[in-house]
């Protein structure tokens, strides 16, 4: 019920028209603000994409200039081998800068381990480095660690699909090898964990839900870096929050060794 002093505004009245014009103006301002914010966010995203593309371009140009690091513990066989020369101990770990913390002796005490680190590498960069690697040597087992460098600028669905496509291609190029994806690790001082959980789960499922000729394994060491309370231990990471500290590297090596020993 309306009070004595209440005044009902009729459609078409001056009060109603002024109120409507006011709301339209406010909505236009809100829309303008949202549009401005959207364009600013797109500019920032374009800047990040351009920076990543430049980094990857420099990587492809200067792969001998220190951005690609290779270390190995030989098993006594020559570099020029055929598929029949591959032994049970030959292991390749290939990936972005996180694999630089891997100690081949700790991961595979039997020797024959090669670690190839492509700093700043995307899945396409890792695949290119893998193609070059298998021209020299074939491996019984292959572990791939990649994806971290895409998370800041791409949707989680795109990152997961890029990793899956790379894993399938590596399996195709080395069909007789046992291949596994080394799950993505968190960044302790950022909100990446939900996206990483999604990506890891999607990649793991993709490696299982395919015909045997395309299947690949999954090394889940995320639980070593994330506690039961869902918190990430900052002591396991370097100051940048992405790369591993000495204690984090030991855990990473231990987890990969468990994968190798179980194989």
C-alpha cells in the first residue's frame, strides 16, 4: 500500500522519463568502463603472447647458445644406434626448465639416461627438440615435462590439448618406447593450482582412454609438493615460485626414480 505522500510515476510522465534517462546513462557508463577494462586486459594478454613468441623465436634461433641444455649418463653404447641396440636402461627426460634440476644418476642409477632441457619451451618446442634427439638415439623409456610456460597466457583447455597433442605425436614418433607425462607442478605464490589440477587430470585421462598404440603413462608427483591441506610448501621452490629449490629438486628426482623403478 502506498503512503499518503507517495507518488506513483506513470509511464510517459516527466519523472519517469528523467529516471529512465538517468538509468540508461549509468548503464552506458558501466558498459564503457567494462569495454575499457576488456581492451586493457586484451592488450596485456597480447603483450604476454608477443613476449612468449619472441622468447620461443630466440630459442629456435639460438638453440646452441645455452637455451637447450643436455646432460647424460651413458650406458656404454654409441650415439648412432638402431632400434635393436636400445637397452632396458635407456631413458630420456625432456622438458622445460624444471627438468634442468634432474640428476640423471639419481633418477636412473643404471646409466643410459639423457636429460634434455629446453628453457622457456612450449609443447611445440619440446616436440621439435625430441625430433632432433631421436635422430641420434632411440630410447626405451621417455618422460616429458612441459606446460608451465603456457599457463599465464592461455586457457587451461588449450594448455591441456597442446600437451596431449604433443604426447600423441611423441608416441607416434617413438611407438616402441614406454612414454609418460611428468605432471605439472604448482607455482607456490600464485593461483595456478586449480588450473594445474584440471590440466593434469585431462592429460592423464587422455593417455588412458585411447587405443593401446597411442597410450602413454602419467607420473603424478603433485602430492609431494601439495600438502593434505591443499597448501604448497614454499621451501620446495626457488624465489621465483616456479623453479625448484634444492629440496624440491630432490623430491622431483625421487618421484621420477620411483617411476623408473616401477617400470
